[in-house]
């Protein structure tokens, strides 16, 4: 009798597995028609993510401080055949974000996905020297940094992520499902010299990603993050390249030497990982931070 029952159970689970495999489609088709809010979606990285989402059939509400958002949104909508709203708002202005949500509800519907992409660094929170040496002028070191620069960097990267998450995930709570994706940085895992505020702020985003993923796991909401490696953006170009010639500075050369692929990433390199984390394909993945860095985090320097 025991053998018969065991055999029947085995057959049941085998048949269940076969049905499950047949029912599951390994594509990103499940994203089509979903509504996504993306902050900072018209920046260098944000634009690549926004276009990748549109190509996958996702309707978009792009939150940015830029005043040309409506025109950019209309262009993306026309190119990819999706709805795309460009909304001018600061991620640090609660009233503006709540007004944005009302506009999204009116023109798109309920929010299914949130991507927190707004961020950046500040020269005020960037030291001139990488490591202190005896005799250095303290104003060129950590001790000469402007505290207002730290406030600016933490507000833009961390507080903006917190506030946007508070506002734009309430639809997900009601629906019992949803997805949050935070854009972190390789600095959060291996802090770079010169930029203590940016590294610490992105480290805080990693911690929040894990905390929030646990907090809302039973509400059907997943939360993950991507940690991009080195991409030339408006925020870091002054650190890595010469403004006049475009040639790499010593810091830029050092980064390339410590990236096994020996190149900077292209913003489009993030799209595949983004779609994977947002799709139901990764339905059992939450609370993780995935590096997309050309092997930088795996390289020990020798």
C-alpha cells in the first residue's frame, strides 16, 4: 500500500511539473500593458530603461525635474505604441508626487511597477584627493567637504527613493501585487575614493531594498535593485574624462584597468536585468541587489 501511494504521489508531482512547464512562457510578454512609474527616467541611464520598458509594451509615467517631459513622453509613445506621460516633479516634493499620482490614475490607471532611478552626486561632496598624505591641505580632503553637499546627495538618492516608494506603491497594496526596482550603484558594494556621500547614500538604498522587500513580502510586492558598474553619465563625467579633450583622466583609466571587460558599460546593458526582475519570470526573487558591472565586483586587482 505504501509503495502504491508513494507512486501515485510521484506521478501527481511529475504531472504537475509538466503542466507548470507547459503553462509558463519564458518571455517578458507578461509586462505588456502594465503601468510603470519611473523617476529620473529621462537621464542617461533612465532614458535607456524607459525605452526598454516601452519596447516591452509597458505604459509609462516618467517623473523628472525636466520641463520638457511632455514632449519626450509623446515621442516615446509615438515610437513604441504605448502610453507615456512625462511629468515634471521633484522626488523630494510630496505634494507634487501626489498630484502626479492623480494624473497617472486619470490617464493610465493604477500603478503596477515603480522604478526609483533618480539620483546623482555633487562636487560639494567630492574630495579632491583619493587618499590623505601628510602635509595635505585639509580643504582638499574629507575634512574640507561641504555638509550641504552630503544633504543634497542623500536627499536626491535616498530620501527621493523613500518618498516615491511611499506614494507610488499604494495601488500595489490594494491589488495585492506589484514590483519595485531601485537603481543602486557599484559604489554601494565597493565604495570608491573621493565620493563618500554618494557611496553611503547608495549603500542605504541597498539596505532599504532588503528591508522593504521583507516588509511587504506578504502583500504580494517584490523589491529588488540593480547596481550598475561604471557608465559615463552627466554626474560622473567630470571625474572620469577631460572636459576639453574627452580623454580619460587617471581615475577613468584606473576604472577601466580594474574592469575585466576593459570598457565602460552602455546604459542599454541594464535593460535585460531590469526586465528579468520586473517580469513574473523572477516571481520568487526579492530583496536582492544584482551587479551589472563588467566583472568589476569579481576582480581582485591581480
